[in-house]
């Protein structure tokens, strides 16, 4: 399963992939990760410039994993993302 760092590195090197992420971030990530994210998860791609920098703060709430989420993490076949108050787990 690809890590967040691998997705970011590919977007930095592959203009076509970067464009797909910008136009359809959720669909692109679902295809890349081989899973479906919950319908209520919103993915937003922000592109920094030398004059415009983003600081992403973690959610102030900690989230306990459900038994299913924990099983996915323990199995090593998942991708967990948290950002701007949302979290999700996809399993292969």
C-alpha cells in the first residue's frame, strides 16, 4: 500500500498524476490506494507557491480506532490519513 509520502513524491514528479489529484483528489486516491473512502470524507488538494504557504494543523480531537480500523492497521494493508478534522482508513 502506498504511503502519503509516496503519493506526494509521485505528484511532485508526474504532472499528469498531479493534475488528476487536483481535479479529482478523492477518486484519484481511491484508485491509487485500491479502496473506497467514506462518502462524508472530503479531500482538498492545496498547491503551495513561493508566496502562498499552507500550514495544516492536526485535529484537536484524538480519535480512537474501531476494532475494524485497528484490525486493518495491525494487518499492515491500510492507508490512514488525517487532515483538517477528518480521518479515514482504507484497506486493500
